[in-house]
C-alpha cells in the first residue's frame, strides 16, 4: 500500500473535510439504496483471494480526485453526488481501494464516458459531467481501475472463481471498440489478429498478454516509432509478474482517450442512475 501524500491530505482538509466528515462520506458509499449498511459483503475474503494485487491508487489518480473536490467545494462547480464525493475522498485519502469498489469504478467508467462528449466538455468547460468524472479519478482513475480489474479477472480464472462480470467489459461501447490480443514478435513486429479473450491471450507459460482496441493498435502500427512503443508495451506486459500493473505508455493512453470520446454510448437499458 502506498502512503497518502501529506500535501494532498492538507488540500482536502482546506476544503472543510474533517476526519468525521470524511468517514461519513466514505461510509455512505457502502449503503444500500434503502439506506442500510451493506455490511462486510465478503470484503475480507476478497482481500485474501486477491492477495498480491496492488489496490493502492497511483499518485495521478489521487491528484485527479482532489482536483475535482476543489472544483466542487472551492470553486463552486456543479457535478457529482455524495457517492461521487465519497469516491473522491476514498481515492485521495485511503491507503487502498477495496476490490468491490474497483469494479464499481470500472462500471462507472463504462456508463458515464458519454458525459464527456457534451459540447461544453469537448470545449474544455467544467461541466457537471466533467466534475463528476473527476470525482471518480478522471481518465487516469478509470484506466487504473480497469487495469486492476483485469488482474482480478486473471486471478479469478486461475482459481475458477465465479462472479458477475464487470459490465465495463460487456458493454456495447467496449464491444464496438474491438479489443485485440497484442503479440510481440522477435523481429519487432506485432500481431493483433485475435480478439481479447482468445487462447492467444495467454503465453505458453500462462502470463496474460496485452489487449488494446483495434483502432489503437493500428494507429501505433502505422509508423516505426509507434510500432516500437506497441512492441515494447506488449513485451513488458507478457513478462510482468502476476498481479503487477503495467502502465500504458503515454502515447497509448492518449490514443485510447481519443477513442473513448468518439465511441458510441452504451445502450440506455444498461445505464444506471448517475452518481
């Protein structure tokens, strides 16, 4: 677990968040719709099951959450609800995020990426959707949650654990992005002909390979420098120790963000109430 930077804690305190108020918001996230406590919900067992996976938010995710809190409570911008505020406080101040909440972040990202496609958001305005997105860690937070959730899926597959799959990986938006397995070749080329989840998604030794949207892989493969970045990223991923997060190269992350902004929204039947 990573330590919470004192500077971030001071910025949160400057917004009027006492320890008691922070606990109130974080506890509110664990309530059922009727207002009752959801209890332990097997969180301790999940921690044991996912031992070795790092659930500590990276610094950039913590900073994004604090910045969104400042937008809302210092600058007066609208956006988000108490659930979103609790998520931002959790990301900013808690040593780690519970496994169940990581999946909730993945689900949120799948449902609400559409909020970033409004005219104001595209112009760079702090719309309610942008503020709410920031409370959940912004682009970095959702990407981090997806990376951790992928490692959780890997662990589940190894032990045969059954669970309800994260909607983020089943959504219309993700399906239309056509995620592919990226296999690095010895000659410096890459192959991405198989869909993510195919047998080639794992190396012969059982390591999980890199998966990327087809459009991102093609864009990188179009020139020598992009191909080098793609090959290096795929090589790092398949050589990584189990449970280790392999962060995307900034170029890959930028291409993915652009794709997210133009991807068709999920079917409204699968959207939940905005939080």
